[in-house]
């Protein structure tokens, strides 16, 4: 059961919650923010609320088919670390790591490792956890990616090229320190890759050795980006 203190805290929070905020969308964002599965949240929530909660309950909540009680809302916020929606929610941001070449040679500047650098507002529907952005320079990926567009990707702590990157549009860094956005394919020699463009302005780069590569998760046109 909730304590009297929790009741007061929740009353203050709910008073600041816009009626237009759909709680099922808030729950989806909370799960995404925390990285928890529906099953994991259900197990932890079931231990601290009065009503029985299982994975199907959480699933129905995310679909808007089952209401989220005041007690459950507060406990979910505590478990996930995601704030109860209010009047002035803070807008999450993502670091811009630098620029990548779409035809142009661009040295990689990895602001993510430093935890600093320019920021851009996180696009709707994308979790900012572990995600960074780069700005496109050059025109070899036209008409899909244009100069100034932002590409969002997840940069793991380890180096290397994961198997899921092959055949996909990726942000990558070659062994000379140049950053690229290209379609990756295996090269003829072990440990090499062919980097393909979307048009004929820049020829395919054959036999490139890469430090790392990461598939593009989201493309955000320059005119939509809100830099901070």
C-alpha cells in the first residue's frame, strides 16, 4: 500500500499532469528509458502494489486497454526512474559526435566518449539511451541522406563490425580515423569491407579496414533537427 507521504507526493504530481498525456504512451516511454522488459516490470510492480500484476497486465496498459491506477503510476515511475508526466517535462537530448563523410573525407570526433559537445533534441519515438548522432557531409548518399542531415546510431563500448551491419546503411570509422556513412558489404580479403554509396558521385570504396561500424537507427532531416 502507498504511504501517506506517497499519497501527498502523487497528488502533487497528478495535479501537474496534463490531461492530454496518454498514460499508455508514458508507460512505453518509461520502459524504453529504463531498458526493462514488460515481464521484468510486471515482476517488480507486482511486489509493491495491492493488485495482481503480470506481463499481460503491462501489455494491456501499453495498448491502452487497461487503466493505470494512481498507485501503479507512482510505483512504475520509481521502478523505471522515468518521471511522472508534468507541465514542463524536460526534453531529452542526444550528443552530436561530429560529422561523417558521404563522399567527403571527414575525421571522426567522438563526443560520446567525452560526454560533451553539441546536443540535439531527441526525436519522438527514439530512446536517448546509448544513442549518438552525426551530421552528414557530402552528397554521395543523395537522395536518401543530404548534407546537414543527422543520423542516429548506437555506439557500443567495444570496437569491431557486428554481423548485423552487413548490407545495411552504417556509420563507421576506418583505420585512418575517417568517418563515413555507407552501405557495408564484405570485402574480398578477410577483415575488409566494401563501402557503397547511393549514387555515382562517389565510387565504391573497396577493401577498407574498419575500426567499428554501427547501423543507422534513425535519419533526421536537417530542417527538423533542433540543436541546443
